[in-house]
């Protein structure tokens, strides 16, 4: 017994010694932990509990088991919202990754510093504005009497029903999303491109490689880790499109762009069905976790030594 107790006491002493040594760091972590515990973990746990209840405005909630989940999974509007969220979120992510990479490489090729800085600023500005501003602006631009349709009419072409035809719902959402989010992706791509060792370009030029070959064999491979990072980060937000859809949906296009978070908003805030809304939110959380894990595995995120 004594031989076992001695190592335990020694280990405890080492642990206490380390805690005293780093107590300042632990004390700094406490406010962060309290913040997440109060504003993240507690609401999350409360939502999961409420997903098994019928929450009433007056009186105690009633436990109803998995009835809320059964209702949500059999609701055609929820199924439609899930399909729209996956399609719109996935296509938006890949469009943003591809378009931003092309724009970042194009901006990197500009040799005039003023023009380069100006274009970077112009492309990044939309990302700084909320969807309340951006959505309202595009609603005006694409309206029946907006700038785009007035230009088409001036050219003798027919006006396009951007907000009065369901066929235009997703293209408008995808385009405006790419227009707003591209600046954020471009900044991260440029950071990885600028950090490339200049000697690689010099060696390529000595070997007679054209600029296109330098982009293909130097820039793209060096930017690939950033692409993987953005892919994994973007996967966590595939199902989280809410403010854009809330601002830009119209009766004619709503069914083609309705997302899961809009469904949760309507059930919980508009219809006051808290149990149904929290059940749908829990499903969204689980789906996001699954999507993120799958994307990390496919991208082999952990196997890249640069991380």
C-alpha cells in the first residue's frame, strides 16, 4: 500500500506545483469558461431538454417524449427546408471557394499597388455589411423597376422576374451570397499566396515555366491547404443560412429558398411552437456535426502537416 501511495502523492504534488505555476493562466480562462457556460452550453442544454417537451406560455412544460421529433421529421415543410439548405449551402460554398480563388489569383497578378489595394478593398467591403443592408440593396437593384431590369428594357430586352418566379429564387441567393462573401475568402487566399517563397518563382522562370504554369504548379498547390481550411469551416455553415433568406425571400420564391433556420424561426417565433422549434434546431445541430466530420474525413484535414 505504501509503495502505491507514494507515487500518487508525488503525482499530486507535481500537479499542484504546475497549477500554482500557471494559476494566472487558469484565472484568465475562468471568465471565458463562465461566458460559454452561461451563453452557450446552458441554452444548448435547455434547448435539447425543451425538444422533448410541450412548452406553454402559461404553466409548466409537459414532457411528451419524441413527439416533437416525429412531427418535425414528418413535416413536408421541414423536409423541403432541409433539402433547400443542403443544396443552397453546398453550392454556395463551392461557388465561393472557386470564384474567390480565381479572383485572388487575378488580384495577385496586378502589379500596380494602388489598383491592387483598391480592388482588394472594393471586394472586401460587402463582407463588412450585414444582410439587412446588402439584401435591401439587391432587392432594389433586382426589382421589377430596378436598375438591372431598367437596363434590360433600355436594351430592348424583356424584364426578368427575379422575385416573382420560383425559378429565380436560388440563382439570386447564390449570386448575392457569392458577391458578399467573396471578399473574406479572397483575403485568406491572398495571405497564403503572398507567403509563397519567391525562390520557387525564380526556379520556375529559370526552367522556362510560363506564368500559367507557375500558377498551376506553384500557386495552386501552395493555396490548397487554405482551400481545405475554408472547406471545413464552410461545412459548419452549410445549414446556417438565415438572415439572407429572411431578407430576400418573397412569396413567389420562398419555397425554393426556404432554409432550416427560417423554418425554426417560423415555428418558434411566429407560431410559438417552442418544442417543435428546438427539436428542429437539435436536428440541425446533429446534421451540422455529421457534415463537418464527413468533410474533414474527405478532405483529410488532420493528415496535412501544415495544420
